C-alpha cells in the first residue's frame, strides 16, 4: 500500500513536469516552476494550457 502512494505521486509529478515543459513561455524549466509557485494565475495557466 505504501508503494502505491509513492508511485502515484511520481506519476503526478512527471505529468506536471511535462505540462511545464510544453508551455510556450521562453524560460527554463526551473524558472517556470518558480514562476508557478509565485503566481497562481500562471500555475492555473499551466494546468489548463491544453484545454484552451
């Protein structure tokens, strides 16, 4: 059971990293992660990027 939680978290982390990489902003991945931590609108833009 404990292994499933780690596997699920890794899957979510990988998915979010892929969304960050696909975003059109010309910045590094680290810069995009920092910006998404600071700006909630940018983090929502990353999450819903493929829907619009």
